[in-house]
C-alpha cells in the first residue's frame, strides 16, 4: 500500500509541475569542465525549478543534499555562501556562487549556452505554482534528514527531474544526506516520450538519443530510469524500490 501511495503521489507531483524537466531538446552548447555543485533539498519548490533547468540544459551536477535538520552539507553551504538558503549553486569553473532559483537558471543558460525556459513572466509564476503544488503532494518526503553513514565517494544517479520513479530515489538520497552525481538523462527526441513500452515497442525508437542516454545504454545495456551507481560497493542497479531498499540497508544508521 505504501509503495502504491508513493508512486501515485509522485505521478501527481510530476503532473502538478506540468511535467517540466522531462526533455533536453535544446541542451547547453558547452559542458562544465568540473562538476557544478548544488546545495538543495528535494522537497523544496525553488530547488525543483533549478533541477528542471538542469535537465532541460542537459547539465550534470554534484548534489549536496541539505534537508531540514541536516548536519553534513548545510554547514558547508553556510560557510561558502554565508546563509542557510537553498538552492545554492557553487560553480568551481568560474568561482561563481549564487542563491535564488531564477538567478541560477539565468546563470546556467548564459554561462553554458542555452535558454532558461520559463524564467520570465508569466510562465515563471505558472511553473512556481506547479512546483509548490508538487511539494504539497509529498509534504514529508525529501524534506527532513535521517541518520546515515556517509559514503567515501559520491553515488551516481541517472535520472530526469519529472521522472516519478526517480523522484522516490532522490528523496531518499536527500533524507540520508548522501551526496550524488546527478546524471541528467532527459528525453532528447519526441520518440523518447511516453513509457518504455511505448518507446521501444510502438515507436521502435533509438534509445541513445541524448548524451547520458547513450552513456547509460553503453553501461547497462538499456535505458531505464532511475539507475544507481555506487562506486563504494561496486553496485549498479535499476528499479526505484530496489534502489531505495539498498540505500536504507547500506547507509541508514
């Protein structure tokens, strides 16, 4: 019952957010040489808007989760930026540090070549209402810290922002304060749209239409999300329920 509830409310959250953060039809023209670093927490509506932009621009990022009550990355964010406000972007490529979701989206588009969709009115207000509604649909998820053991190396997650199943994994990573490299795996062609059964059987579409989709296909033999890579244990796996169970067993204190 709990699993069905989580999946249903996650689908509703994606719908409320208008499924923004699904595609990367117009990716950034340049990739950062060093990973961007984003201090955020999954349940925050403003953080979601930055993650939507990252998916649309096809930019990878090191997520440093800062849930309420967190002690692992919140103090670092305060030391770097001076205040406990999220989202907070740290770009080691330019030395830029920014608060405010709108400013971050504009910076990413300008610096790496692209367009920050929905960053001007009235679309921004519409997307913000959608993002707030999405957070309200899962009010206790991806918000508060749980005791955990810190891994020696960040984990790696292939995901795109609006993916309901990927959200369930990102929520647990956030709650456990587990740093991870977010490999944004947005849908890069119209034939990618819809569930895998539609894409693979009806459209018979190529699976490697995007940068990280090609990388995932080469690595795992198919494109299915979410996909977790844990370099600390050598574990690689599909299926959100199995991934959440693994994170709990491996890292929950």
